[in-house]
C-alpha cells in the first residue's frame, strides 16, 4: 500500500470549473487506511479532505473548502496514484462538486 503520511502535493493541472491551481498546496497525513489533508493557496483560503485508501493506493475522498469569495464548497474525488521514476507520487483525479453547479472535472497533483 502507498503511504501518504507527511507528503505535500501541488497542482499540475485542473479542469476549468475547478478552484485548485498551481499555488495550492496539499498537506497529507495517514493513519491506517484513513488519509486526511489540509490545503490552501490560490483561490482556496482553507480546505480539508478525508479519504479511504485501498490496497492499490487509490483514494476515495470527500473535500470541503472556503474559497476567496467566502463560499463553502464541497465535493468528491477519486485519486489514482502513479509512482514516478524519481519515487515521487503523481495523483490523477476525477472529481465532482457536490455544491455549486455540480460540475465535474479532472486534475493532476504531484508530490513536491
């Protein structure tokens, strides 16, 4: 199983309706099969996520944040890991808002 504990990720790409950008940083923690993270930067004032990780390292997560407009946004995401040649992780994400316009998209984040 992939261990996400104490890893930091940054955004490489995101769909147009997403709010995460290259200034956003994610700070992951892990206890057993539970992964949590805080995130901030760019359009995100403060955010939190919680996920269950499976034996392949795939994360089934729910997230919430307050954006720079003062809006509380929520969503769900499945993140599939890729181990890079340098040993760092890249996460390929499929997400959907559960608030706002309920649009969906894809994003990629990579370990710093």
